[in-house]
């Protein structure tokens, strides 16, 4: 009886060790170090074509290649997107322009959000006119008050760029001549296209990256763009992916790695925006899947990066809150597109 009891104890101990090892190994696949990771993700996007196109493309990759169930919610403004992530209604937003454009919603929601990674490096924003409009610097608008009906076209109400334009109007003491007219991004671009087709003057809020630069001959107005009047427009900035504070622990490590390592270059983003704009009767998810089929090498590159990251024994780290790639302490003398 004593020998049998000892053998039983040894067997039970071996089972316990194997169980613990199995638990640890299984946990390596998830961001949380356990098997309890979520396969359901909520992504939020705004009707800015560059971010929206990337979001639906990322959704397709996550669902078709990573066994995720993804819901995309489209909202009307950046402030809503930031608060959705901070409040837990969304897990992920891929178009945070920082440190200047979205400074206010980022500061407001920063305690409940993290920068996961860069979506795109090196952006610019400002007031844009067609090349044929003889406005090179902001004071030149004084000659176009009547032709522009005293209006500079902004984007949706509450957008930071609308406030930047208003501040520039006040800086040049032109508040009695001009006002900013808020409209949706698509409505602003339709107005731009209509004016160009009629060879009429127009001034709009603009940014890069955006499809309009490859479609129309445009220019930024000096004094109203990134890297000029930096107290208003700031220096060169980047687009970040922001997530809620639990994101890296909540989802499978490979999924977290894919979204952290994902970064689009000009060629990829311009191609994606063009396909998205010219999708005809295709839905947004269908257009995204078509782009994936046509750009397998780009997708493979992102997947390889995700695999390498996920294979690491190190946990996935978010970026520091003040992370920036393109901005430098003194950018006042350099030029931006």
C-alpha cells in the first residue's frame, strides 16, 4: 500500500507539471498571456477617405486571415472617434493626427487611451487653393473676398482644422472679410471639384495624405499650413493608431502585432484611396477585399511583420504618450508640402 501511494503521488505531480506547462505555452499565442483573448473587435472610423479605406482593408485582413469578428462603426467626427475608444465603445481608431491637429480630443481622452503605433509618418494640413488661383500667401485673400463670397470651406463642424483657419483669419485681421463654412469632407471635395471644373476660385481646408493631390493641381497657401505660424498649425506630424488601455492584453498577440506594425506608405495609400473612390457599385468591404487581391505583396509584408512581432517572447508595447516621428523641437524654418 505504501509503494502504491508513492507512485500515485508521483503520477499526480507529473500531471500537474504538464498542466502548468501546457497553460503557459497556450498563453503565448495571446496578448494577455492566457487563452482568454477576444475574437471580437470594434473599429471606429470617420468619413475621411484615407482612414476609412485603411479601416475596411484592415477589417478584411483581420477577418479573412486572423479569424477575427470585426465591426466597423462610422462616426461623424474625430472627437467622437477618440471618445469612443476612451469609453470602451470602440477598441481601435487608426487616424489620430498628432501632436497638433487632434491635440484637443487626444488630451481629453489620453488617460483612457494609448498610442499603439504609427499609421502614416509625415503629414501636413492647411488652406488649399487650385494652382490657377493667384493666392500664394494668406494676405493675398484680400483680393478675393468677393469672388470667394467671403468663405473658406472647412470640414465637419467642430473639426480642429476649422479652428486653425479661424485663428489664421484673426491673425491676419481678416475676420470681417472671411468666415469658415463647415461641411462634411465629401461635400468639401465636391465643391472643390465643381469649382475646378468651372475654373472658379475656391479655398478649402486640406491635408496630405489625400487623394485630391493626385487628382487636381493644388497648392497650400503660405502662412496657413503645417510648419508656418506654428502656434496655430504646428510642425510636421504623424498619423497614429490609438487603442484603449486594455487592447494589448485583450486580443491575440498576432492581431495586436498586425495593427501595431501596420504602416502605409504613399504608394500604398494613394492606390487604396483611388480604388476606394472609384469602387462603383461595390460596397466598402468589397472594395477593400479587391484591393487586397490586387496588392498581395503589400499585404504579405504586413503579415510577415506581424508574424515576426508575434514570435517574440517580449510583450507588445504601446508607444509613449508623447511619441512623435516627424516633429522636431524647432521646425519653424523648414517647409512642408
